[in-house]
């Protein structure tokens, strides 16, 4: 499970700070965007003049453009999302975003350099402007994983709303955890716990 989480973490970071190459020249706009994201942000990770905090701040700007936090949060919560008030949804999304940024941006800067990532020519058209793009991630030990990025087109940009590592979905993993938290602590209690986890990550980075 720990190995899966590490690979998934690198996959999330690939949109921000990816050490990747293309298996062949990307032809679909979604694949081209994925490759461009990798190339555009790589200079941030390698800039020795920036502190880790400065790098994370710059990475966050890219993440805001290419990750749909609202849809990821709604899918991760599942059916209970309908019970959230508009304010609770807003608070949950903000806390969820903070946790993801602080956790995965840090991991990208620290650990992703050990992985080899290749953007694949493979693409699945899901209809309704939705596509799945793919990479392979090879860990330091040599084990290889296939990662799918589920994306949809909006305003000329392909936004990511889910990830799958070897068929296991990010939102499904979170959904099980959030279901237990909501049952035990309620919606507001779950938001509070999520905020605390996010704050703990920030403190560790400072």
C-alpha cells in the first residue's frame, strides 16, 4: 500500500513538477498539455535560487489551473456531498485543496526525482469532452506502474478530476476514508480534521 501511495503521489505531482519524457510525440491536445505541464514547471523544481516554500507557491499556481478541486472533492466524498450546505462545500474544498497542495507538492520536490515517468501515446475517449491520458511510472526499485489521468475539457483547458494507479482510483480511496469520518464526526467535524491535517503538513514544511 505504501508503494502504491508513493506512485500515486508522483502521479499527482506530474501535473506540477514532472520528470517525464514522451514515448512518442503527443498528438492529442490533452496529451500535449500533460507534456507541456511537465516541461513548464520543471524549471521551478530545478531552480536552486528558490526556497522550497517559494517553489510550492509557484507549483500551486499551476495546480489551480489544471486540477479541478471541486469535482475531485465531490467525487471523493460521494453521496454525502448532497448533504453539505453551500458553505460546508466551500470549506471542505478549501481544506481538501490545502492538504493536497502541501502534501503532494512537497513530495514532488523531495521524491519524484527518483522516478522515471513516460507520457504514453495511449488515450481513451470517454465522450462529453472527457478523455483518459496515461503515463508509466518506474520506481527507484525498477517496478513499473501505469497511471491514468481522467480529464475533461473546459474553457480550452483539460482539467484533471481523478487519477488511477493500476486501476485503483484516487477518489475511491478517499471516499472510503471520508465515509468513515463523516459517520463518526459529522460534516463539520470532518472539515475540521481535514484542516488540521493540512495545517500539520504546512508546519512540517516550515
